[in-house]
């Protein structure tokens, strides 16, 4: 009855897995937002250091993790894999539930897995400052701590609704040395123009990305860092799935279904991508991305070229999108309020390799409370979507009398999200209807890419 399956520090993976050479079908090019032509690596240089641009377009299946990054990863990695015995008992399910726990990182989520390499490749390229955005604050805290490790300055534009809901995440970023501004802010043209039309605008990831991209593009010594979506970000996160595969081997099980929540796609990619190649080689494994019903990018969006940000400054990618100016409702899972998705995850969804599901926030909190009362860990609201997905699979296994093996990613803890739990217990959380009219309007503004 082992509960924790641990790897030693010398079992920390030495390479990330790049799924690009194993993708089914042809990948669509990334398009320049100004010229509407495919971008070249040089077009991306004002935003990213060459080390990351090379990873973004790399066709190498395995990419070495530099020793300087492994040293910092070892502060919290390898992360534990748990068998959820207590949750299984409470559900009375014959299913075996495993979860990979990324809340053991100093920032409390999976985000430092990519923040650290992003800061490292910027440092060796001579960058002085990183500008970035954050939704719930998990990414902002992660890039702040990563910048500290490599002596970089850090500016974070934090979505205004989260800045109000999660003041301690702002404090964490400041503790790790970052300057934090609520977005939309008066620091950038993008922010000022949104505030001119709507002074009470509560912000969105799309707007915060516009501000950070503008900041980086207009300062020679500054580069931009994105916490999700991009190919290199998804690749850095594969350390989660690579470790989990080793740990599942030790447990003597292989998952029937791999589940993660989906905001921009990075924690899903991180856990699931190393299993995608098994599936291509004939393994019977399902991959399930769970997203909020109020921001249903994968389940209700269209697969089309769209801007990564609201002000149309970020590159255009082919992805599932609700439209770059869609404003998702202010749900507590702030890190899942993004109009778009990783092009890699999107293509796998489009090809039918990845399944998707949208869930309402109260059903997620119900699942998170059961999880906290059985396994004891308090989940981040974002991660509660994966828990909902896993519990639903386990209940279905119970109905069918099947001993299904479920693996999900507990992408972060919720210690700084207690206001959300308070709101749940005070019956203040609402389930937003599928915002069909707003999505339809927003989808009418997609760029026309030949
Ligand atoms: C704990 C946690 N999980 C999941 C996400 C969603 O991001 P992604 O889809 O890139 O993993 C976030 C985003 O901030 C997060 O903080």
C-alpha cells in the first residue's frame, strides 16, 4: 500500500522530450502579426533569446537539460507521484488513482519547470530584464523566482481581477524581486487604450500578454517570457511526464487515462506528451484535457489562426481559440482564463488524439473539497479541474466495475487561493453559462491568414 512513489535526485531526467518530430500531420507556420506572413527565427529575436527560439522550432526529439538548470530543478524535483488511496476509498471505486504533485515547487505549481530554463537562456544571451504577464499569479511568482536565480530584473503585468483576488501572489512576486502592475495598466499603449474605453476593465491574460510583449519589444535590454502555450514551454514541462512514467513503472501500473487541466496547455502537455508517443506505438492510453465551461477553448472554440493576445502584437498561431478579444468571466481558476491554446495540444485535439471536457467551477470546487478532505492537499482552483475529471472517471469505473488506472496532474496547491474556497463555502460562486454570444462576436474578429 505505498502512497508516495519517489525518485532520487540523480534520477532527474537529463533531457526534455520535444514532441514536434512525432506530431501527426504537418504543423502550421507561426504568422507575423504585422505582415501576416510566416515568421522567421530573426523576427522573434526582439522577444526571445536565440536559445529558446531554437527550441521553439527544433526537430530534435530529445534536448539536453543544461546542468545549471538541473541544479535548480533539484531544489524540488523529482516531484512525488502519489497513489490516492484515501480518495479511492471515499469514492468506493475499483479504479486506481495516481497523481503527480507539482505543488512542491517553491512557487507552488508546475510553472517553475519552464521559468527556470527561460531565465537561464535569457541570462546567457545577455538579457537584463524579463517582462511577462500572469493570470492567477502562479506564473508571475515562478518567473520572479527564476529571475532571482540568474540575476535578472523582472516586470510582471498581473490580470487585474486576480491582483484583487490573490494579493499574496503579488507579495510573493515582490519578495522574489519583481515589479508587479495590475493589468490593464497605464504603463503601456495597449493598457492605456483599453482603460480609455473601459476604465473598470478587469483584465484578461490576452491583455496582460499585450502589455508584456509591448514592454519587451520597446526596450532593447528586455525580453518577453510566456508561461504556457509555446512549443518550448510545453517541452520544458515534459519533465513532469518523463518522471511520472518512471514512477508508474515503479508502481507496476500503466495509465488507462492521463488527465490534466487546460489553460494554455503547458501542464497538460507536460504530463501527457511523453504518453502520446506510446499511444502512437499502439498503447491503449486515453489523454484528457479538462477546461472551465466558462472559457471553453478546446470544446467550443474553433481551430483557426488567431493572435496570442488582445492587442494583436503577439504572433498568430493555428490553435483552438475563442477569439483574441473574448473576455472570459472572472472565475477563480484565473490561470485557465485564456482565449487560445498551445498549437501542439490543439493539433492533437484536432487529430482526435487528445480528448477534451469542460466543467463548471462549482463542480470543480466540490471535487477539490473532497480531495482536500481525503488526500489532505489543498488544490489550486486550476488543478481542481483535473481532479473533477479524475473523479468522474473513477465513478464511471465504479459503475462499470472496472479496475481502471487513472493518472492526473495536480498542477499546484491552493494555499494562496483560500479566498476562492471561502467564496465556495459562502455559496458565492456562480456557474457561468456558456458565453455563446460573446464568443460568436469575438470569433468574427479572427485574422484573415491566407
Ligand atoms: C496551478 C495551475 N495549473 C494550471 C494552470 C494552467 O496553465 P497551463 O494550461 O499552461 O498548464 C495554471 C496557470 O496559471 C496554474 O497556475
